[in-house]
């Protein structure tokens, strides 16, 4: 049970780690401090975690990384939407 709590806690923390970035980008309409390379690299890693979770049939890995992938996709969308306003 202890390890399930650790896994769920880690999943919650990492799953919602980009929500503040989404909120900030929407509020300021700026992505000047966002690195698209980092977002693409992390998105690829998260996608691979989803595949690995499917292989293991582990709902915690699948769910956490699926939600994280969605938030990363939103941040990437905002990056491409707002980058023209911040590029100088």
C-alpha cells in the first residue's frame, strides 16, 4: 500500500506540473520563457511512458502520463499560438 501511495503522489505531482505554465501563458499571452525543445523532448518521453504503461497494464502510469501528455500538448499549442507575439 505504501508504494501505491508513493506512485499516486508522484503521478499527481508530475501530471499537473504544467498547469501553472498553461495558466501563465493564457494570462500573459506570452511564451517567451518556454523552450519548445524541452516540451517536445518531454512529450516524447511521456508518450513512451504511456506505451510502457500499456505494456505493463498499469493504470497509474497510463492515466498520469496521458493527462501529462494532454497538458504538454496544450502548452505546445499555446507556444505556437503566442510565439509570434513574443518573438523580437
